[in-house]
C-alpha cells in the first residue's frame, strides 16, 4: 500500500488524472444536503398560523368558513390538521392556494351549545415544531321560542293593546303583524323581554284577528308564530245631534283645512325622533284640572251630516288654566292648526304621542324635551270650539286611543 495515495491532493490529482469530473457536482450536492440538514436542525421556530372567520366565545349557525393562512420560513409546512371537539377532521378544504386554505365548518351537524375547533400546523424540521390555535365557540341552530302573555291577546275598541313577549334566548328583533301592518316590539329592560304597543281604532270591527309574531335571535334563527287576537266591542257614549253655527259648519266642511291639520298632526305623531326609545315613565298625569265635557269615543252627529266618534277627552275650565305634559317626550308640534287651534304634540317614543289642543298660549317649542308635569301651555278656545277647553288626545302607532287608559295603567307590565 502506497502511503502517498491517502493524501487528499493526491486523490484530487488522481481524479484529474482519471478525468472523473462528474464527481464534483455530486460533492457539491452532498455539501448542500448537509447544509440543508443543519438549517433544518437549527429551525426552532414554529409555523405562522393565522385564522379568520371564527372568534372565541362567539355564537354561530349554519356553515361557517375559516380562512387559514399558514407558512414556515425555515423548513416549510409539513401538515395542517383540524380538530373538532378533539376528533380529527378530514381536510376537505375547498381550496389550497399558496398557504391560504379555506375550511368549512358545518355547525348544522353539531348540537347547540359549546364546542372547540383547533387547528394545528407542524413544520418539516426534525423537531416538528407545532403551532396550535383553539377556538371555543357556541352553536345555535334552533329558532327562538316565543311566549306571549294571555292579556296580550285581547283588546277593546279605542284601547291600547300591549303585547308582552318573552323569548327563551336574547333576540335581535321582535316584530308583530296585525291588521296587515308590521309593528316593532321594543326590549323592555332585557333582551329576552319585549313589548309591542298597538292602538285599536274606535270603529275597528270587533272580531278575532291573526296576530303574527316574528322573532329573530342574535345569529339569525327566526321563529314565526300566529296567535288569535280578540278585538272586543266598546260601548261608546252617544252624544246626540250637534247643531253648529254657520261659520263652524263651514270650517268642518273645509276639506283643505282638515287635510292640512291632519298632515301636520300625522307628521308629529310619526316623527322618528329617538323613536325606539321609551321617553315616558310610568303612568301619565291628567294634563289639566277641569270638568269632563266630552268623553273619549263619544259618538256625535253634526248638522253638517258628519257623524263621528270623539277621538279625545275634553276638559273644560277657564282660559289660562295651566296645561301640563302628560309624560316625558319631545315636542314635535307647537303651533296653530285650523280646527285644533293652538296645539302641542309630544312624541313619547315607540309610536306613542299625546296632543293638547285649543290652547290660548303655548309655552314650549318644537324639538324641546319635556318632563312629565311640565307646564306646556294655557287652556284656551282657539280653533273650532264652543268654549274654553282642552282637547286631550293620545295616538298609538297612528291610531287614536283613550288617553285615560294611560293615566290608569302603567304599560311596563301586563
Ligand atoms: Zn275634543
């Protein structure tokens, strides 16, 4: 054995001599693999894992899509695993595109309640560095359950119907449909207890009507239930025949004046100032001291041929008698009308308004916020009247109702 042949330069010389140049690229390859192994060995950084589409503690229904972006700068991503309540999920992702994976979580196959989804990404290093993200979430695929107080299903003509609805879970929206109209029901101190207020017209036929309640929960599950509502006949007083003097006859028959008054009043009743808020508190007060001269709903016939129910309460006293706000609210009308004279309308929110008419003086301005019992004007005889009195009205969602009921009943409970 020749000693010299063990020397490396001799080996190179020998390669050169033998013209075996192909050994060089193989050598570079071996060094490269070695380098790669070293860098792989030194990769102590776990993959980056970012997940959008699900939030810890949130509630979901139906199918939700998780967008997962995963990457590993050093050694690359070896695996991505999805776990649902500790059981591995097949990776039936819809698209794998440059580390962006969208994965559909179908909650309809899960029971309502708490669940955990985990995503684990591992890199290719010998350490198999892992990143895990877990999301505890809730599933709700059940429609809410609706419970209505039995008192909510009866109402007399000219009265206010208050519908009290209890839901077995927080609701985002509660609506009812009655007489072909949709009404919003507002939360009553909690997101599981709601109230709808509907005025029943004095001439609304007394019979049974379908009342449809529609409740949407926080994730969009919707329940719809139909109840039977009974409108009961109210025996209104009959006021006989009223002979108006010629000037008043002419006024009553003036359709333009009537229309103009009604448009202004209508706007004041429906103005959506803080409409979702309840600006009143407890029962209403009587707005003036005096003698009741005409009750609500009294049926009268005029020498103009007009026959109608009196849609307010008349309280008579001398000119200048103070008139107080029945409850808190925002003044949405303060001015002179043709037939109603100097008038004030207070919008109490949630479709409830009160009106004060034939005043001699108005002490408030439009947009002013008034408190219960605040002086708003003085009694008078403006507009079409036969003497000094207050015509006091209440309107609930566009329909005139008996104001007296609001002084006797606190609508915050059945
Ligand atoms: Zn009146």
